[in-house]
C-alpha cells in the first residue's frame, strides 16, 4: 500500500511537471491553457514516435486525432445556409445569411482560409465551421471557406495554387452574382498558415491585370509570414510558448516545402540565411526587425545572423525565399498595391513579430494598416470559442476581429 502511494505521488509529480508551463501573469485561464498545451504536446510527441517507427506520417495521424476532437464540439447554430461547392477544382464551403433580406440585396463577403501549419484542420471541421457560420451571421455576409490540400500528401505550391484558383473563380462576375455578393466589398482573411496564404494570394491578385474585382480589405490573424529569421524577439521570447513552439513551426515549414528533417536544427540557428548564403542577402532589409519593430517589442534581444552556416539548405529548398510562400519578402512596389489591412497579433506567440514587421512594411509602402495587439492572448486562440475549448481569449479576439470587419467592409 505504501509503495502504491509513493508510485502514485511520483506519477502525479511527473504529470504536474509535464503540464506546468511558465506563462505571463496577464494570461487569463492559465491552468486551462497549460492543460490544453500539455495535451497537444503529448499528442504531437506520440505522433512523432509513430512516425519514427515507420508506421505512417505524423501529420496524418495528428490530423485524424484533431478531427476526433473536433467531433466533440457543438455544431454551428443560427440562420445561416451552408453549402459545399467546387471552385475550379477546389473544395469550398459557402455560408450565406439565410434571411428574407439576404435574398434581395447584395452582400459583403469574406474569403476565409483556415490555419493548421498547411497540414492540419479543415474548413469542414467544427472549429472553422463554427467560426465561419458565426461570421456570416454576425456580419450578414457571404463567407467562402477554402478547403485546400494538405501536407503530407501535397506540398508548396499546391496550397497556394488551390487558394488562388478558388479565389479567382469566386471573383468572376457571374459567380459573385450567383451568391448575391457586392463586388466592391470583398475581403480576404485567414489565421496562422491561412494568414500566410491570404497575404500571398492578395499579393498575387493585386498583380493580375485581368481581375475585374479585387479586394477591399485583407485581415490577417496571427499570420506566419517569414521563414528567414527564427530568432526574432517573439521567437526567442516564446520559443516554448503554448500551442505553437519554435521547433514545431520550423518543422511545419520544412514539411510544407517537402524538405529534409535534418535541416530543422540548423534552421533554428538561422544557418539557412547566414551571411555566407548569397541568395538571402538581398532580402535582409525586409526582415530586419531591429528597424521594423518598436523598442517595446525588441527589448534586449540580439539579432542572430551567423557569419557562416549551411548554404545547401537554400539550394535544396529555394522556396524558403519564394515570395508566394514568404509574403514578408515582397518588395515595396508589390506591398504598395495591397488593400487596407488588419493584422491581429498576440504577445504569447512566436509569430507576433511576423505580423508586426509586415504591418510596418505595409505602412511604409503607403497602405492603411490596423494592428490589433493582445497582450494576454496566445497563438490560435480565436477559434477556441466552442466547447470543450472555449477560452475567454477566443471570444475577445473574435469579437474584435468581427468589429473591425463590420466597420470597414
């Protein structure tokens, strides 16, 4: 009996050690967040072990587990008509306000692109289904959610191509008329990896001479915008942050480009863009956070720019410097063509500085930008508004995002 109690105490101590994560005092519901993060880490590590044993790709298993979790959440409610369609070979889900008024008037519209590291989640899963249905109802808008292809079966540029094709199809005058959409009131939006795709497609659409209807707005939610520097202040400050740790983000990038896992550790040290990598030198100003970030975000962190590194990484993965994958690397002329922009950032997020740097570069190019920064929120929080993952941070960020869209679209 005594041995059993000692063993139980030891197990409880180990569990507490695994679950505990130092968090800023500003975070609401810290233990709830710690439990979620510990659960996610355990699932990720289990999937990595499954992958290591050669039983299958860890992203495939992880996505299956996430899908089971999504099945526990409540379905969307409210007067919204939901239909599935194919736009130029790409699966989409369309949300329309199902009211008498909506059948007689033109509506504003949001093209939404889900996150998940280009590998996880789906527009048809409950998290994004609920978000988009709520958006359509709250804004009285037509929302088009794009179900692009995922890693590991597909890699860059497949995801970008899917979103671009579906978007261009929706922007056709006859399609907008079919869904009663006002062609002058269309926004493109997305969170995390979806924010990456939204920004990249917005840049591409702005260069298309044969596009009659462009975007009035773009709204990027804690977007991932660069793979050049994995030691920005937010990457250093939040390297073990909940939901998305630095090493996990680098692994997402490598898998997106179908690169070697051997590159993950060198990239964590910025060896892929060291000073001896000639291909990277022309892009340094675009990601120089020592000039692009306000001092309150730079703090006392130092620029990590090794003299020598591994030039073979860029040679093997040239897409690391492809603007279609890394929107922050776009030149000033391209940025000048972007629509009015909303960027949400969270303090407890490795991607905070990606969004802040993009905002500054857009402003310098003459684009009107709203930065919506949340000191007490974390990466991914905006979709956590349905049981069992209903965080106050989710409602706070979602309501602020909806408010901006309502006032500007």
